[in-house]
C-alpha cells in the first residue's frame, strides 16, 4: 500500500508541482490582499481534482494492465486512491487553517467561524470526491467529473432559485432532521454522514474495480 501511495505521489508531484505552487501562492495572495475568505476553501476542492487526474494518467500509461501482474490486490489499488484523497484534504485543511489565522491577524476576520466553515467544506469535499471516484472507476474520469459537477451545479442552482422565489419554506425538513443537520448537533452529524458516504463509496469503487478485466 505504501508503495502505491509513493507511486501516485511522485507521478502527481512531477506532473503538477509547478501548477500547484502557482495556485497556492495566487489564491493565498488573493485571499489576504482582497480579504476574500472563501478563496481559502478552494484548496480542499482543488486538491481532490489533482488526485482524480492521477486516474487519467493511469489510463494513458496502461497502469492497470501492469498492476495486474504485481503482488498487490485490486482492493489495495483502489484504497490507495481513497487514502491519497484523504491525505490531500488533510494537507489542504492545514494550509487553510494557517491562512485563516493570517486573515485574522491581518484583517481581523473571525477565526473560529472561518475554521468551522473550512471544516465543513473539507468533509463535503470528502463525500464529493468519494462519489467522483466511484463514477470515475465506472465510467471514466472525464464523464464522472462532468456528471458530478453538473449534479452539484443543479442542486446549488435549484436552492438559489427556490430561495429567490421564497419557496424554500415549502421544503422545510422534518423536526428531527432540522435538529440533526441544522441544530447544534450538525457539527457532529454532518462529518459522520460524509465519512459514511466516503466509506460506502470506497466499498463500491473496490467492487467495481475488482470486476474489471485488464
């Protein structure tokens, strides 16, 4: 498993380290100079897409065909991708936390509020990229990326439209769900749900990949 993680890390680092450094510097400068806190949250989003790009590289290099001859299981091959996503999101969370601290020192923004937002975004991204990996193994990276982005855009757009038309009240959640997802328990329930979705996606992706023949 460690060897698989090293393989993905070195390939992605070689392919994207310049682009990653540019994005990191550019977004950090924009966030600090223009007081745009939401730019900090993009790191979690971007880091996952770099990992998904590794699947594209694997496809072009016929890695799966070669991996079939190695003493590693298909479960380990898929697991390495999911672990890499998790590590990428952890690193982006650390970077985001440091930037939130700088924004607080330089701009006086509320640190705890920004940190909680970053915390929530990171877990949402965890579930998002879990679903993306499942679809990528099933249909390919490009189709999966387009499908998930369109689905996310449709949900976001629908909520915005309903909000503009003052129709959100018609779709109020039942009392128990409001308590779980909108009340004080949300800080626990939301991460747990995202982790469960991620683990389920891990299991589904492993099953899909295990049935493939190379």
